[in-house]
C-alpha cells in the first residue's frame, strides 16, 4: 500500500496496532456470532440473518426503469474485499459467508450487459486527512491501520495493487471509460463527494446499492440517497461487515435495510430484475 514515509519507530507502532486490531477481530467474531444467534428466537438461531417467516412490514413494490437506474457500489477496494486487505481479519468471514466478491462481480456484469449507469463511490485517505482534530472510533481505526491510504490526490504513485486500489476482478468494469468514479467519500456517506450530482446529471432516480461495508458506507449511502429523493434497493448479499466484540455489523445493517430501503434483494433477484429491465 502506498504510504507517506514514516520513521521506523512509527511504522513499528502502527504494525503493532494493525496486528492487535486483527487479532481482536478474529477472537471476537465467534463470540459475536454466538451472541447474535443466542439472542434471537430458536427458529433463527442457525441463520441470524434469515428473513422473518412472518414479516411485519409491507412488501416492496419497487419496479426498475433501467433508463433511470444506476448501480452504485461503495468501496469495491482491496482493503475491504481481499485477504491482502488490512481489514480482512474482521470482515473476511462475512465476505466469504455472503459470497460478496463474486456477487459484486455479477452485479457489474449484469449492469454492463444492459448498458446501465454504474457509479463507484470510493474511499481514499490522503496524508492531510491524518491531521483531523477529532474522529469517531472507526475513523481513528482506519487511519491507524493505514486503510485506503494514498500518497496524494495529485498522483497515482503506489496506487496500483495497494489497499486503496479496486479489486482486480472489477477493473475491467470500472476502468472501461463509462463507469462514473466519484470523488472520495471521507467518512461513510456521499455528502462530501459528487455522487448525487453525477446521478442527477444522468437522469438517475433509482439506485441499486451494494459494496462495503454494510453498516457503515452502504447504510450511510442508503440514508443520504433516500433523503435526496432516490428510490433505493439494497443488494443484501453483495455487501458484508466487520464482526468485532462490540457487535456484528452485518446484523445491524440488515435490520435497518429492511426498515428503510425501498427494496432489499439478493444478487439473484437483482440480476434477474436488471436482465428483464
């Protein structure tokens, strides 16, 4: 990963911080899973993410109009989705469980086959972002472990195959000269980048939303896009989240997706709807 040069002492401390974070995440994942299952009815114990047998909320009536629809993918980057990424120790099990990497590829493929608008909302941090005077817990952690680090907004030096780079499987879709790559979002939502402007300029008012991670950037993008008047369907198995002692991020997200999204689909459902257009 591309980083500004630091002293050996600083690099060593950051290495210890990263290893400590990953060890804590791995150790906590099993406990979180047990708590999530144990706190729910026995019928859901085997899969705490299963849809309720008797839903209490109204069903979705969202119908796609592909001329007005965009696939929006948040953070399809190495640091989130690859075993080489700095967060794999806490997100890896969730990514594997939901087949997230392949499901995102399927969404890209389906969207490109029908010439649908595709937009990427990436996450980058530059050296000046490390000078923030206050941060939330995850912001502190992301900066400490070097997540999404880039040398500068004005150079691509060190970007190729770094943690900030796009997953190799997705590059043929993202770098095709048609995909919108927005300016980076800096915390979780798109308020600080040009995603909404880009969608409006393409006459988009329906969004199929996927990417990383479920309870952070995906949920924050969902909330802001809804507030901006977009109709949004979340693809629930084309995302994943961290599992740490403080909680299972995916479980938190899937509940909120059901409450507030216009639709919650599987990848199979989303691909079918895109292909039928």
